């Protein structure tokens, strides 16, 4: 089996598991009787782990050359963590299990990405066909799990997730061996000097705003739709539309970035987030507006992620590039995502769904203003 095929299989299995977990885990927690604040804390654990854990695992992989072993350990931790939830179903135990599992597993995907890029021997055009299998796996996981949950109790999700985590563990043993370098975040004075520049601080703040804005979506979107009468299958289809839109965006991305500046694309993606979350919050009963809002995922994730990564690549040059990307991921997706999920837990209980999504829209708008006002890259 070629390295490309092994990597494709891993991406497919990993995102198959993610497709079962991400849209429906909040529904599972709600079925166990957790309130909005408790659900938010549980869901925030993986994101908060991303603030520090990937840098540690990247450093360890860099120092030891044991990248494949770390990926296997990560998959085993995920399988063991969800298996423990069968035995320990209290809130405190669930939070502790999710945090421990996330700290061990958070480094796997960045390491696999580094192994993938390292295996291409400079032919980066081959990355897309490998990574595409992750999107395929996610779509299958979302649709199949939604159909399953329409016929079975929400508590049955745990068995589905464990089965797919076991599949990911099995596939991880076939990962190609190799070394990864530069994914650990070290205290390089040059790195800190660039990060402290006003336009870079504004850029990171805007990226944090975007991920804070998504907190309500990832924590409570499925719960909101179910409360409004949508079936699990319909919920799965709406999540899938976002992924399909993201794939379409990546196909036209080269033309988009040739025509518009990174700053313009980033600002537009944040403005689209403001529109998307306002539509979800106030027009949830309109299926067609929900469809349109989900198609905006092409901008709020696809265009945002691509333009942000490209901007980090431009800001942190030479040997600082990998560490710049690690810093971006830790701040934007770790700190921003965790803070957004915790904020969503408070706002959902205190303000209700409509105002929670309005608050998300406000963060998207604030990020767009930051980019237009201060980012000059």
C-alpha cells in the first residue's frame, strides 16, 4: 500500500469518526440531562486542549522521530476515552475524561498533516486528492449517523463513535513512518517580535473573533434544529451542505486568490459569518434560508481558513513558518474556539437561541472591522 493510500485511509477514517461526533454529540449530552452550560464545558475541552497540546506533541515527534507512535497513541486515547463514558456518566467525570482524552489526542492531526506534506517530495499539488478523503469521510459520517439516530435513541451515538474510533485506531497502525519538524511552538524571539506587531495582533484578534462566533454553531446548532422540529437526517443534510460548499470553494480558491487580496477575502469571510449567524438565529423555520446559511460555510470556514493560513505564511517567513502556523492554530482554534463554546453555554441559558446567534454575528462583524481597520498585509 502506497504512503498516499495509507494517508488517504487515515483522513477518511478520522473524519468519518468526526462526522459522527461533531454534529450530534451535543444531542447525546442533552439526552443525558446536561444543561446548556454543562454541554458547553464538555464541548470546550477539545478546543482548549488545542491551545497547548499540539505544540507539545509536535516537539516530542520532532525530538524522538516517533510520529507514527504518537498518532497511534492518540487514536487509542480517543477509543479509550469514549469507552470510559460507558462506565462513568457523571458530569464531572465526563469533563475530566474529555479533557484527558483531548490533551493526548490533540497533536495527531497536525502531525499527520506534516507527514502528508513531507511524503509529497515537494509536489504539493498532490495534497488535495489525499485530503479530499477526509471530506468524503465526514460527509458519510454525518449522513449515516443522522439516519441512524432517526431510528435509534440519542444514547446509541456513543456506540457508533466507539466503533468509528476503533476503525481510526486500526488505520493508524498503517501510517507511513517519518519525521516531522517545525510543528512545535518554541519561544523564538523573532517569532514573538512578529506576533507583537500591531497588524499581526489585529489579525490574530480577528481570527479569534471568527472562532468565538462559531461557538454557538458547533455547540447548539443541532439542538436548535431538533427543537424546531427538524429530523436527525435533515440536520445531517444541512451539516453536509456546508462541507460540500467548502469543497466547492477550495476548487475555485486559486482563481479567487488571484483576483482578490488576502485581506479582502478574510474581511469578506468574517462579514459572511455575521450574515450567516443572524440568519440561523432569526430565520430557523425557513428551510431555504437555512440552506443558504449553510452554504455560507464555504466563506466562514473555507475562505477564512485558506486566507488565514496564507496570511500566516506571508507574515512568518522562512524557518518561522511552521511555528507561525502552530501559533495561529493555538490562538484561533484553541483559545478562540474554547472561549466561544463557553460563551455560547452562558448565552444559550441566559439569552436564548436568537440572541446567542446574534452575539455570534456581532463577533463576526467585529472581526471584519478589525481586518479592515488594522490589517495591512
